[in-house]
C-alpha cells in the first residue's frame, strides 16, 4: 500500500495559485535531488517504509530516506510500473504477489531510475521498520539480497485485540534502544542525541495538528477537499520524508489556510479539471487507490459530483485524526505507539468502527471499497467490512476492484458501471427516505 | 500369515488416520469433549502455536487447516475475493456451517495478513468464542524478543486458566512439555525413517499420520505414531526407482492428498517437507527444568523451524535450512509447491531458489489450491523432474 505523490499530475489549474502545492513540489524535487546526488555529496541513504517509518529518528543520524513504496507510486503515475511488474515476473516473481514489490524490483532491474530521471543510489542500510503488512518483511529480504547491505529490523506487534499493551511498547522500545539506534549510529557515524529527537517530534506534532484540521474540514458541506484523491497529495509530506521538518510545518500551515479559505467561500474541492461542480454524493472510501489510471479514476467521481469525505488509505502512514500525536516527552514510546496505531495494524473490528464512525461524522452517503488485487493486508476481510458497515450505518456500500500499480487490473468500464449503479442506489435510498419523511 | 497380520495392522492404522482426515465434522474431537464435563477445545491455524499451553489447561488443541478438496464451500466464497487463497474461505465455511461449533477458542498465528485479518473476522462472526491473534517476535534475542514472547505466552496462559476456571500451574506446564517432547521425538523418528527408507513410509501416509496429530489428544497421537513406525518398519514394501525430493512451500494451505500421492507416483519420493510445521516447529526437546515459559520461549527463539513467515536476520543464513534439509535427507532436488495467491510462500520462493542454484540443487515449482482437482500437469512436471534427476545422477 501507501502513499505519496509529487504534485506532478496534481490539480493542474490550481498549481499556480496554491502555496501549498508549490511548496510540496519544491520539497519533493529537493528530496529526490538530495537522494540521487548522495553518491557525490557522500550523504548516507537508508531505505524504509511508509507505515511505521521512523523519520524523526532517521533525521537524528543525518540519513536521507528512500521510500520504495513511493517510488512504486511514482512509477505507477508515470505509467512505468506495468513494464516493471512484467520485468519482475520475467525474473521469477509470481503473478500472484504484491505489485508494489514487483514494481520496485522491476525498476531496480531496469537501472533504478528515480522520478527525476537520475539513478537512485544503493542504500547504506535497509531500515525494516514496518507495520500492518507481512509483505514488507519479504520485500526487504529481497532487497537485502540485491544490495547486500545491513538490514535493521523493528518489529511492530499487531493490535489483534484492539489495544496497545505495555508489553508491546516495552518490546518496541527495547528494540529501538538495543538494536535500531546502535546500528544507525554505527552506519551513520553520528551519535544519538535524544534531545534532537525531541525537537523533531515537536515539529511533527505541529504539522500533524494542521493535517488533521485539513482532513476534518471535509465535515463541511460542501466539503472543501477530496479526502481520498486529493487526500493522497495532502498526506505526501507527512507520510514521506518530511515528518519532523520545518518544511512540513510550512506546508501544512499553507494547506490549512487554503482549505479554510475554501470553506469560508463555500467552495468544494479542486480537481485536475478545476473546481468541482455541485457536491452530490459524499463517500467514505476504504482501500488504496489505483495509480496507473489515477486521473481517469478520480474523474469518474468528480464528473458525477461525488466527493470522498474520509478514507482509510490516508491513515496508512499514521492515524492522527483519532488523537495520536508524536509526543516529545516520551520520544521512544511515542515512536512505538505511532507504529502500532497505523491503520492496517488495527484489527478488523477497529477498522470497521473507524469506517462506520466516519460515515456518521462526515455525514456520508455510504462506503465504497476499492479492493486491491495484490494487497492482502487491506483486502482480506473487506467483504465482511462492507457488510458490517452497511448493517451498522444503514447506508449503502459498494465494492470495486483494481490494483495499485499493475495496469492489467484496471478495468475502467467495469469500475464506471459499478460506480454509476452505486450512485443510483444512493439516489434511491434518498428518495426512499424522503418518501418516508413525507409519509410521517 | 505373519506378514498379512502386520499388513492388516499397518492398513488399520492408515485407515484410521484416513478416517480422521476425511471427517470434516471433527467427530473425534467432539467425542473427546463430550467424554467428560467441562472439557474444552481450542483450535489453531497454521503455522505454530505452543500446544503445550492448551494441553496444560486440560484442553484439546485442535488444528484447523482448511477444508481440503472434499468440503463444499458455499458461504466462504462470499467473504473473499477471487484473488485470495483458499484456506480462509474454507475455514470460514467450517465455522459458518457449524462444523466448529464445539470449539471454545481459536488461535490465529502470526503467519500472514490473511490469517491475521481472519482473526478479526472470527471475533466478529463468532463472538462467543475466545479468539486470539497469537503474535510471535521477529526479534530473536532473549532479552528483547524473548521477554516479549514470554509475556505473550503468559497472557495466553492466563486466558486459558480463566476459561477453565483455575490458573494453569508451572508443574502442569512442565508435564505438558514432557508429553509434547515425546511426541516430537516420535515425529522426528518418523521423518528420519522416511528419509532413510522412503518406500517404507509413503509421503501420503506420513502426512496422514501428522494430520491425525492435529485432531487427536497428543498422548493418543504418540501411540498412533509409535504403532505406525513399528508397523512401517516391519513390513517390506516394494522399492521403486524414484528420486528423492524435499517438498517445500506447503506450510499453510494444504495441498490435496492426491497431490502428495501424485508426486510419488510420478517418481519422486518425498524425504522431507514443511507440511504441518506445528508438529515439528521446535526442532529439539524443550527442557522441563526451570521456568516453563522461559523454556518454551528459548526453544522458539533458538531452535525452531525456518519458514517464510519468519524474518531471517542473517543474509548468509537465508535459505540454508533448505540446503541442510537436502543434505540431511540426501535429497536430489526440491519441489516448490505454493498455494496460489500466497504472498509469504511466493515471495520467499525466488530467494530460496537462488540459494539452491548456488548450491547446485535442482528444483521445480508449481502452484496449487487445496481444492485443485487436476493432477495431470503436476504429475507430468514431477515426472520430468524425476527423469532429469536420474539422468544427471547417472551422468
Ligand atoms: S501487500 Fe499491500 S500493504 Fe503490503 S506492501 Fe503490498 S501494497 Fe503495501
Ligand atoms: S496460504 Fe499463504 S496467504 Fe493464504 S493464509 Fe496461508 S500463508 Fe496466508
């Protein structure tokens, strides 16, 4: 799964206007530049994952982070992932497995060219701090084979019983203290300074506050944002390489101001085709998007006046809207809590609660699930999720299927059909409710 | 005369195991439960749970490994998309159809995202059952992963104690460890015998013996193993000109029994495998002296099987368990059989294959589902493999 796109391919007409958009574009470009020029600058690179990333800690060691998932998304958006996936299959990977992994491996096999057209450096270490998915572990075992570099594991237990226990926190803190930090010190040559970590965590929390305000702005009618398609841009900096930076603070401050302006003006979201027309349907979406046909997919929604008011995917790199903030007063525990609380590390009943609550809180018309063919972490259990949420909220739900970065599994006609009938279903539900109200 | 008696003994043992295997209603476990008031049954999925804890609480650990090729899946498919493996849907089917209605608890081991998510589904669908996602450490240091694991074991043990209304004592646990040590010894003996004389212990029979261990009380299973080993040793069976292979990838969703049989018919003696790992997850005995939870934890960390669901911290060690299995059993090749859509098995496969290649060990690979019916392609592939191995070894 996961996140982060550069504003390339983002709401085109707005680019000139929005400070946040410009800011993000410049941040991402600078980051990729820093990454690809690491061999010249001598900076050390650590590859890591989005869900459960330890960005503040990585920064304490002056390491540059490289996120293979983000690279896979970039390849998807640039329509290169299809060829990469095929390449990986050619070299022996099964057609059945996660396509993020295959996109990454295929990209590596074809020269590892990053989104800025330059070669991505070999990492000095693989920081296997992951949560919510077993595939991450296999992914880095595969990369380790390739790069022959040190792999640092931080294991996050699963919230199987829907709670974080003392034992889980102690286990994770111990791993941080005795495994992760000493190894990062050795690899980077930089001594760990916990006050430095506290500073970064403070910055994270600040940006997180603004992110939450942005996400929750969708409670307005009309919603000023699209919390899925648009949301993917909004989570970019905080889920990626920028948590704990001044850049992220600035970005989210700009973004929040812009969104608040839209609320004041009674405006809906910006789409790649400009301001969205009248808001007709408000949806909650579960599951990752499709990146190979991202714009086409989004258009199927905004053309019909459908806006996503809340989504689970924008919680894969951290669940902040339920109250969690990185806490500088307990620096290692807070990193553990962060990893444990990530969306896909929550058990199924928790996911159901979250989605059903979103429907109520954001006054949505129903739940839409985009089931990703190659992502067991999200997909296994989604049919039960759908039925439960439907039962609890009394709102209709719908199920579509696609893939993150494998274009072979995006069937535009199918998805469009499903969406159309879903919107009709919502209409019927509404007229039914109106009739009832009339009769009463 | 003597031979026919022995034969019938062997045939009886095998047919008993076959009947247990065929029984999708778990009658044996039901009977065990009914035999005395207050008895409880705790189910578990692949790959590993410490059955000693369940046993020490006086309960029956019951292995649930899907529905196989005989179960008609009616409801289960409504819970899973077509691109998810079979085992969760047939397990749901077993639950929804009432076949597991006598089970008081279910443990879902930390193996993959599918079984992980199934634990939450079970909580929702069967709220009267004690459900636990059984997490295990991916850090193998005593003071880190070990401490975490001991605490997880303690929580499970406390829950089991609550279920029976009386805490489980250390002595009970030590006694259970001893009982399982005995079982592990017999399992090792069976595997060693098969590796030595595979024509005496056909793979399908060995598998049925292990499957019986999922549904029988461990003491009965040990007795069954003992009888089988004795019978299998004493009966001379025809030796075929088969090659010797290690079967791998079959640690979760089960291959159909026919698939296992087909491999041998196609010319491959299975001399080792990763089927039903729970029966030999711990590769040595667990000491019964001292703190039993610490002992179980130490065994888990330092003497347990390697499999895809486990992180291998050392790159140089990755896949070596397979090379060692080949050497130990004098196998001539490896067969990768992986369930369709199984991320752990299929993502691990290329890494393992590279290790085998470096060690000059031939291999083939195919996928299956628990309800695969058509064995012809697999038989052909295995047959060609066997022929080519014979050709190489002859050269
Ligand atoms: S299986 Fe899903 S969550 Fe896991 S790496 Fe792949 S896309 Fe991400
Ligand atoms: S067969 Fe593989 S993917 Fe399916 S539940 Fe088992 S380990 Fe998970």
